C-alpha cells in the first residue's frame, strides 16, 4: 500500500509538470511574455498606421528600387562569393521583397521602432492598422506595368522589420487596410480581426470592409474585392458590430478594450458608411469597459500641402466630446434608402455627406502615421493609461499624457 502511494505521488507529480509545461507553452504562443499581466504590472503596446512602404517608380534601364535590410544583417554580413551576390530585383518584379522578408521599398517603420527602443521601451505588441505598402491610386502603373498603389508584397516583410529591432520580445498584429489587396499571404494568417488577448487589456480588430460598408447588403452590391471578404468576423458594420457586442457581453472582467481600425469614425472622405453603426456599438461597450479606439487612413499628421488642420483636430477626442460621423441616407420612416452621397474633393469643391453628431463615451485616438515617421506607445499600469507619441521629426513630438481609467482594476464598482 505504501509503495502504491509513492507510485501514485510520482504519477501525479509527473502530470502536474506536464500540465504546467503545456499551459505555459500555450500562453507563449498567444503573445510574447506570459500573456497574463496582473493589474499592478504594466502592459505596453506600440501602435501605428499607414506604413505605406513607398514605391520608387522604375525607370527604363534602371532598377528603380533600393534594397532595405534589417540592421542585424548590416552589422554581421554573411560571407558570400562574388558570383553568389544578388542584386536587388527590379521594381517590376513581383513580389518585391528579399530573402529575409524585407521589402525593397523605403519606409520609416524601422527608424521609428529604433526610436522607441532607444527610449528603453520594448513593447509586448506592435499593433499596426493597415496600408502596409502602396502610394497613389491602386490602379496606377509604372513604365513596366507594375502596380504602384497596391503592389504585391508579403506581411513577412513587416514582421522582419519588427524583429530586426525588438527580436522575439514583441508580438505583432495587423489590421487590413485599403492598399493591402495584393498581399500574397492568406488573409486569416496575416491579418487581425476580432478579439485577441494582451495581458492587462483586450484587443479587437476591425477590417476595412467592416467599416466602409454599413450593411452586408451594401457590401454585396458594391464591386469590392478586398481580401477581407474572407473575414469570418463579418462583412460589414452590421454583422461585425453584432459579433463585437456579443463578445463584449461574454467578458467576465472590465479590463480596457483597445480597438484598431484602419478607417476612422469621423466623416471626411465619404468612405466609412459603417461609422455610425460602430459608434453605437463602441458606446455600448464603454458602459462596462474603458474603450480606446485607434485609427488611421486619413493621413492625419501628414506634413506639407496635403496636411489639413481639421484632421489634426480629430487626432484625439475624449469621452464627453462630440464626433460627427458618416451614415446612410434614410427616408421619413427612418428606413435606409440604400443611397449615400460621397464627399470627394474635386476642383476645390465638396459634395454633401450624410452625417450624425454623437457624444463619445470612449477615447478616440489616431495611432500615428508611419509615412511621416510617427507612432504611439500605450502603457497601462495601476489604473492609468499613458500615451506617448514618437516622431522622427521633433516638431511632431508631443508630451506624454495620462488618462485615468474608469475601471482601474478591471472590476466595476461592485467588485465584479
């Protein structure tokens, strides 16, 4: 009997070790680190949008693109025979990324991440919201016939840039944007939509189609061919916001919810018909959670003649402030007519947008603008969110600001 007891103890101990190992492995696969940040510990995220790896137009008789490699490679180059050296591929070749997964275009993401690292910050997650390549019209072509606005590329190129600066310490999540249609990766594996865990907060991704279309009927009626048509989390604001609210209702805590959408809510470009539907859903979620909505697409913080002060004014909006959002036209009975008026600039004139003004119950924040080398670090600790903007141009730097969470411990006033 005593021998049996000792044997059973050994078996139980062995099972306990296996359980601990596999539990830890699952947590590591979800996010670098333990993925279970306590309320007193810090959760740090790097957020930004619009990487827009700039396409350099190919010239007849020239390469038309420059090679961009991770910093580690330049520090310790591999020994190669001269006969084995490879030239950067011509810009007309597809897909245009090197053997390390780095795009051959120039962009500011690496330098921006190095700026964050130089400040002693290693985020748990890099959350980037769409438009990873491309410049100009999606239909435009260079002299070789290569698509400039939405070129072929792989998301491994973006991962390579993040790993080059932070190694394996920082996870990555990417939402789908308007220039990403020619990504060669499978949509579900490359892009982030729906819920995800991040230790001391929750994450939720909104795809391009889920914001520009208000209803599934509208999405099906329009000639839209984005890769996010394969998204199982909904085709439009109608279906996606319903799943979002069901997910929120099922949460058993009151931790902050960070929502990343490529397209913003406020009305300007006439391309976010689902904004009012999402506004209602996000305000409802904010009754039980601190909600932080991050966005890009409108080239906010863009310098030069295209920069608009009206866009900068929407950089940050806090709960209690009003926001004017786009919606559908309705008849006298409040039924959607299925028509929309699009506000597009032409010869200095604008057509009319159908809008509604609503009061925010959540934080509304532009995540940055990588094209100009601007990104943001969000830190959550001890019931407070700290926001710090990083910029390659000192003129765009801003003092960190803090926001006291309404649910500082992830619990409501009753301790739930």
